[in-house]
C-alpha cells in the first residue's frame, strides 16, 4: 500500500517538475526581454525575438528533463533522501539537463538563443524546483499528521531493530508512516513508553490490538532468534485486512559484506 502511495506521490513530483521547468523557460524569456530593470543590467542589443521561437523549445525541455530526471533516480520510491540530499540531486540533474539543452538548441536553431537566457533559466528553474519540493514535503507531512496520507503502524518488537525502525519513521515522516504503538513479548513492558511510543500489549494480542486501534499496518521487527513468535503473529493476522511487513534482522551481518537482494521474487 505504501509503495503504491509513494509511486503516486513520485508521479505527481515528476509532472510538476516538468511543468515548473517549462514555465521557468518562458519566465526566463520574459525576464530577459521585457523586464526593464534586468534590461538595464544586461542590455538587449539584437532585438526581441518572438515568443514562439522560444516556446517551441519546450518540446526539448520535456524530453531532456524527463529523461535526465528519471535516470538520475529522483523518483525511486524506495530511496529515501534528506532534503539536503534531494536538493543536491535536483541541482545536479538540472545543471546537466541545462547543458544538454544548450547543446540541443545550438544544433536545432539557426538563430541561437542568448547565453544569458540559459543562465537565468537555470537559476530560476533551480530555485523553483527546490521551493516546490520543499513545499511538497511540508504538505505531505501535514497531510500525514491529519492521516490523509498517513499510515497507522504497529511495530511488533521493542528491541534494537524496532527502535531503529521508529527512529527512521520519525526522521522521514513525509513518507506517511506513523507508529502508534508497540507490541512486546515481555508483559512487564506493557503500559510503558519507548521512544515516545506506547507499548500496547504483547505479541499474542496482536489481533485484538489491531482491531482496537484500527491500524493499517503491522511491522514485525523481532530478532532472528524468535521465528516462532514471528510465525504466531503471521497466523493471528491471516484473516485481518491489514498490511504486514517483516523487517529481516540482518544488521549484525553488515560487517561481513552481506547484500540483501530480490531475486525473481525471492
């Protein structure tokens, strides 16, 4: 479910990204040739070209930026970035796309566009893309808090693996995962709070707790030594309309250069 939601959000990003870049190209033309303050700084010496000569190039923009943004990994749903990392990737991809765009323009047009237009275009398109993506993160985070995009999750486990999942869920709230409770195998932990999340009950009570809390998802984050408990949770939830995810406890083997891959569905 969350992968479908993430794919939907990334599709929105892609469409709006291309729309912003296209509008910024037109805006660069207007700034260059019609904004009097800018014309005082950079005088126009060869006359004002018709808008259609520049708007025609939007075809190249959609093609070049579409390919560049897709191949640069900006829309990989399983790849989580901080905003700083996302901003760096956007700026790098936008710069590379602008370079290819300049090359395409100089080969495709008899009358070459002004070099200043390209500089202005890259500047305002970069600013526009970053502003849009920052606003998008804030919007999704707000809607997640209102449980519009949010997904109410219960985590089975209170150990290091469960705590690491909680930490990452809080760090990347814009993905819409909201941990509402924990399940423990230690009855003494029930009623306590771990990392700000209440322990609602034991793993044996998972079905009852899911029904009471109306959770959307159960994340099993138990150690590798607890296969029986994992099996019990899976059986108890077999008739429930709830998403179920199991986090493999393989972090201890990371120093052995372990790689976890999906091989034809396995």
